[in-house]
């Protein structure tokens, strides 16, 4: 296997977790050789776990 690799950093969070008026967000940074791509998004009525998983899923869609 070659040394070329894609590095992905992700994070997700939610304010007012488990309440009716919560809002969450996620972000990811993908790095490959000299290329960097940043993605982010958010949702209402969500949880921190959903945002964490969404960050990973959205990043993997780009690979």
C-alpha cells in the first residue's frame, strides 16, 4: 500500500441538547497531499451524536 493517504478530522455539537429548540452543527477537514477541503453544516431538532455522525458521513461521501 502506498504512502498517499487522506486524513479526515471531524466534529459535531449541539446546543440545548434534548430540548425542543436545539440547534446543532458539524464540520470536517479533509487533507490529501497539498489539498485541503473544509465542509460544514447544521440542523435543528437534532442531537450531538447525530451531528458527530453526520460529520463523518458527509466527509466520507467526498472520498
